[in-house]
């Protein structure tokens, strides 16, 4: 299959579904991570305040390395961090990015993104852009210079804990035990984000407080954080998983794309 994972920022896909992406690659799928922004505001250092371009360049290289760890492709639309809005131009850009992945006229089989109720404005508007773009994929006169798609892809959301507009519904859970180490390795490549910015921004009341400075200790802390999160998902959706599963990622199918039958759904996820 061709699987397109769309996140607002360069690290979103790895942290949300890095294990599932690695297992998809293992079974022969082509997986692309698409970041809408270049992440050029996600730091505190004066050098990046003076020249945001340097942070964008650093984060691009980190994202390329992280995707390579998982065997995925990486693409970035290059928008400024914190400036994702639902506009005609932005919607057209997402339509083009989706149509441009996979076979001409078919596009991706599966799109995965966050739900449009996410805490971050870039995430919320990014998800809305994806949903707005999905219908237009099959409209010939929308972006008429690119072949329109003959079908709608399946659209899925990765798991979250937000309940303000309705709780996440698990339609499919994936045991990521064989890929947990690779997920952590990919996350560790985003050092500017997980080892510098998030510990600074999260404050003292989080798992990222007093974050270590040496790489070995950073790896150990990131392993504990993300293994714990994946274990919580496995425990929450145990009925969807093999009984021996330790770590998992979960997904909800959106009504706005093609909706597979239950038996067919199993073929979309490892």
C-alpha cells in the first residue's frame, strides 16, 4: 500500500505512529511522512530567534534521519511554525501533496493524521485542511493541472486523549512490540525537539523535567516516556490486540474518506 502520514510539524508522525509506520514498511508498504510546517519556532536559543532558518534546516535534517530509521520517505511543505490556517491556497497545497503521492490517478491508499480536536492550533487546522482536501481529490476542476483521483483514500486518526468534542474511538490497534526500539530511535533523532525544546517548554511538572544532557541518558529517558505511553495504549485497547502485546498504537477511521468494511480494515494496518 501507499500510506501518507500527515502531521503539522516535523516530529508529529514519528511520535504518534512511528511503530506502525515501521511495521508497514516491513510488510512492503511505501510510507511517507508529510510535515506541513518546517518547525522554525520550536526552540528557545537566541541563535534561532535571530535566524529561524537555521532551526528549520536543523529540523529538516533531523526529520530525514528519523524517517530513514523507520524506512519512510519525508516531505515538508515548508510553512512557518504556528502559521497553519485553513485558506484556499493551503487547501490546494494539501490537495496537490496528496495527489502527488502514490500511483497517478489513485493517490494513497491510506492517510493518517491527528483528529481536528487536538490541543495545538497547527494540529487542529492541519487536520481540517486534510479533511477539506479529501473530497476535492476526486474533483477534476480542482487543481486541474494534476490528475484527479479515481477513488477516495481511507482516512484514519492516530490516538489521543482529548474529550472536549468527543473521545477517541479505537477502530484498530496495532501491536508495535517488534518496532518499539526503532520508534524510540526515530524520536531520538529529533534532538532539537525532544531533548531541548520540549524539556524547556513543558516545565517542571512533566516526564521531560530535568532532562539529561548526555545521549545515553537521553535515550533511556525517551525510552521510558514512549514505552510507558505505548503500554497505556495497549492496556486501554487490550481487546483489540494479541494477549501478549506490551506496546501499541491505535487508530480511528474517519467518516470523511472511504470507509472500509471490518474485514477489509484489517488489511490496512499491520
